[in-house]
C-alpha cells in the first residue's frame, strides 16, 4: 500500500512506534493470524457473492453476501467470521434461518461472528448493512469531490478494514474469488477490484467478477461520477471528468511499465491493469487493488516526477497480489519485494540516473524511520500481537525489505537474482506465505546454489534483528553531488540563493536539497529561498510538503496560509501527519493545527482522522 516517501513510493503512510501490550509475551505461533477471529483451519470461505445497494443519504451499504465454504476439518459446523460495526440482520442456509452470535467488540479487531451451520451446508447467505462510520468506507459529499456535483464512495480494506463492509474471514491467508452486483444512483458509475468493462452502460446496476482467488484486503469498491480513458491496450484510467485528461497524460507510461515488468518477471496474470484516481481525501498514496489500483491525485504533478507510485502499485500484481503475506507480521514479503521491483521498473523505463536518485531518497527515509522507531519496530518480521494491524506500516517493510533484496542481488548477480524472482513468483502464485516459509524456500534455492556468497545467519540478521546490518548496500547518486555543493555554499554564505543554478534540477534533486537542510534556519535564509524559488507556492505536493516541514520547524509565518490550505485540501496521511506532529510541539502550533484539523476533519478518511487527532487534542 499499500502501501509515497519523498521518492514517491507507497511507504510510511502511517507511522508506528506504538509499544506492544505487556501481556504479549512468549514466542509467536508461526502462521497464526493474530488480527483475525476467523477459523479457516476448520471451515474455509472460498467464494463470495455480493449484492449491495449504496445509500448516499444514509451512508450505508446494505444487502447480502453469499459465502461458499469448505470444511478443512471434518465435522466442523461453527463458522467464525470477522466483522466491525456491522448490523447482521439474518443468516440463512438454503432459505432457512440458522443461529448466529455477534461477540463483544475488540478495540482493534472488531466483533467475531459465530454461525452454527447444518452438517452438510456448503453455502450460507448473510443479510446485513454497514455503519455510516465504517472504518473501511468513506462517503464524500459533492463538495468534497473534484466535480462538486455528485457524491463519492470508496473503500480501503487494507489492513483489516474489509470486515467493516463485508462479514468474512478477514485474513490475508484466506483467499476467495468473488462476484458482485452493486446498485447505485443511475448517474453514478461503480468500479471494483474485479472485471471492469470500460464501455459499461451507466444504469445504476453493475456486475463484477473476480475469478482469481485474492485475500480480503484486496476487495475494493468505488462509486462516483467517473469516466474512463484508455492509455494502452490493457491499461486505462478512471477519474472524475475534470481530472481525467491530466491523469491519463501523467500516467501514459503505465503500459510500458506493464510490458517491461512482464518481460522480466513473467506474464501479467490479471487481464487488465487500470487506475482509479480518487478524491484528495484518499489516505494513502495508492492501493494495489487487483485490476484497478486506487491512486491519490497528489501524484499528478504534470511532469511524471511522482509516477514511481504507479510502478509500485503495478509491481504488486506480482509481489503481493499474486504472492501474498500470510499474516501482517509478514508484510515485508509484500512491500519489500514490491519496493525492490519499483526501483527496477523505474530504471527500465526512465534510466539508471533516476533509479539511483530514488534509491538514495528511499535510503534516507529508512534511516529517518530507524532513528525514530523503537528497536522492535525495526524488525522485518515484526511482532504485532496486541496491536492495531495498521501499525505495521513504516519504511521498515518497504525500504529495509528492498535493501535486503538488493544485497542478495549484489552478492549473486542481478541476472541470477532475476531468475530466482521469476521462479519464486511462479512457485507461490496465488498463495499466501509466511516469513518462515520464505526462509525455508531460500535454503533450498539460493542458499544451496550460492553457499559461498549467502549465509543463513546473515539472512536471519536482516529479518529478525533491528536496524540495518553492517555492510549493507548504501545507494549513491552522482546527481546529488552538485546539490550538496550548492546547499553547502549557500549555508556557508559563499553563494546567494539567486545564484544557485536549479534550471536542470529534477524533483528528486529538489527533495534532496530540502530534505537535507539543517533543522534550524533563520528568517532571512528562509525568505531568501522562498523569494528565489517560490517554494511556498510549489505545485508539486512532495516539494511543498518538504518546504512546509521546514517552515513549521522554523515558524516561518509567510508559509502558514499555504500550510493551512495544504492541510485542509489533502487527506493523504503520509503528507499531513508529519506536519500535524511537528505543529503539535508548540502551543501556538498546536492551536493552528487544531484549527486546520477541525475544518478538514469532515473530509478526511477515518484512518487519517484517527492518525492525527491525538496531535491536536
């Protein structure tokens, strides 16, 4: 999500530094999903049939879900599902009502739904409706959209929010196929992480099919005033009309990315690959929903400088959607591999220089997170027992995971590592695996093939210990040498801001220039930079973010009007959370933050609200 950092990958969209509960001691049971009540080891759900109506006035989805089941344990007749704030109306088998019980809600996990099934039952039907405050659904008023005329709904299921709009086994180790009938106002279009027909008639009833088995966190729905524009034979973009052309132009290289990735890592297995551009309140950079990645509009920069996010979501079609982490402890198997593939895709499409720049920025993001996180949160195979599953998201699974893979690549050679990845994606296609299963696979493959270059001890060090192992690769970029020189000369008083030659700078060089400034700058220095480069009015959301962070750290008031507009117009947590956190460090800043938050809250996603309300209250 997944799960962008300044180098534009979907990372660190939520912070983690929350300690595990004191009672969470002892060894972790391998393969156990501590974030699901479900019992797939006894009865497994294999298929869903959704029939839902979207009521924008009540902010509810209501209808039914049919579940096909298989008994993994003979004689098991109690099915346990995950729910959160769902109103369960009725459960039937072959038209006859069956007993069910909704257990007391857990703060992090929601409520377990126990259903008693007849001995030979293979299918059940649940009638239910969602809460207006469902954690995985955001209902937007027309005023909160780009077009201002029609409402909008989108879901965000990762990590464990699918249970807030479908009663199901909400664990990444449970994979299901699904169909859906979605009923909407006739003027709106529904799209899902399934088969979408670009030429479908807008009639208020839309049908979908997902024939590949996917984990629940990849079930996604959006409804709005959407139009479609093709970008290639298998790629296109859905967006509100006012954003459609800009998005299609910005992301026109998507088909080339798809072809390049196929040539390197095997056939794309999902038919089409389309993008959905969401309203600015979307809390993440992107979400890799299969066939239809959900994308923030904050990466439409006009110069393709932030399209690594598209490469990242596309890469998930191999690492994550096809080969999936079995539990949230294993997220690095999704995001580390995907971040590594993102770098490789960007290199194939845009060249080695851009690859190197983005790798350096990603490495700096990783270093910053390591400096701020507790040691137990610096571990790839993180212990999440007793915690919110969303706490797993940081630069650790993304950038540390990618750096681990880069070390293997450098030790055995890129061609050899590509051969391994191709086979890995094939061997585990449409399966969910644990960290321990991956290590066992390494032992029979790379460790056996390259015993003089790789060791089990080194691999364990990467996966189970905090920090970056000594001797790990350190990305470098020649493109940043002149940036360092210019910054040093300006800080030393040997060059005015007007004398810095930035004409040939890329967005990545600008980010490197700003992100590596000293924390303390005086008003004269800040005004000189702002006057020379108009940073306060930057149209690039990543550059604006970096500059506004500097402005807050130094209380540079000329940027505060823009800061207020920024916080109230963007809901992407990765961009707003650091600003709220920094503002909250002073009394005056906290008052400013509360004013912005109170204005923006109604348009923020519930995840963004929960991530930031602690800073302003």
